[in-house]
């Protein structure tokens, strides 16, 4: 769906990081294309599934016969490499103003990311964005997106029913996770439109946040 002018109401917002708040595509492409070459895989095919989920989940899909322990060890090495490489990490257009409107209004929101704490704190800092006080990271979940566990945990942390939450996501895996959690999803960026979000915006400049008097958050989109 496209960003036609509309308004969504919510009690809380659940925010993905990579591709949604932070543009880390340059790093992700470098690290995963290098991994693809080492594994003898087509790099473009790898990139089509690598966004939005934990690395070991991507590896399990691409190399189904590979031992889980090997995937986890490889994932740890890649996380370390990504955490050490912040070259080209920038905010998604509109992200700073979007987060400022949530913070200044005291509006309930949480970060729900497939990154771990070191990577997520590093990338948010590199992009010059505030790190949300409530967050669900790779350390907090047993299943990666597209499993809805992370978003359901984020809603629970905020004390808000899933149906009253709106997710912001860029990837197919993340959009599927938000919808599976029973939430509406704002798809952000060029990857999002093909995966059936509730609404789709090119970036966060297309979203204006308003605090309603009854505690609702109004999202003016388009």
C-alpha cells in the first residue's frame, strides 16, 4: 500500500532499527556479500533474505544442512565485524524529528531490533539518534523475525495490548512479524512496499506524530 494521506491511531509504537531509523545498508552489504562469497553463494540472493532478521536465522535458511553451532559462531563473528564498522551508517530521513516528537511528548515507544545491544547502541550513536529506554534486542528473544516474539515482548514491556500498537518496519521479515503479532505496520523505505504493510512511506519525513488528549498517538501519514 502507498502513502496516501491517512491517520492511524495507537497507544504505543514499536520501532525496528536498521532500514527504519538507521540506514546501515552500506555495512550490511559489505559484511553479507563477503560472507556470501566465502560460502560460495550468490550475493544478490543472500541480500534478498538477509535484511531484518538475526544472522543465524538467515544462515539457517540459506544453508539448511549446516550445524546450528556453526551458524551461531559465524553469527557472533559477523556481529563483531558489523559493530566495528560504522562507515556509512546514517539516519533515515526524518528519523531524528520522529524520535524527538515521541520523546518530547512522552509517548510510549520501544525499539524492537534483530541487532544485539552493542550493535544497536553503536548504530544509533553513529546515526546521532537517541537510544530508546525500552528496547527488545537479539539477547531478549528466542526466535528471530518473522516470528512475532520481539514485537509481543515490546508491547508487554510497555503494558499495551498488541492491537493498540503500530509497528514501523522496512523488511519482509519484520513486516510479517508485526502483522503476525496482530499489529498494524507502517512500512518504511524501498524494501517495504512489496511485503504488504498496512501503509507504506518512503521515509519518516512522511509521518507526523500528534499526541491526542485521550492518550492516543495519532500518526498523520502521507
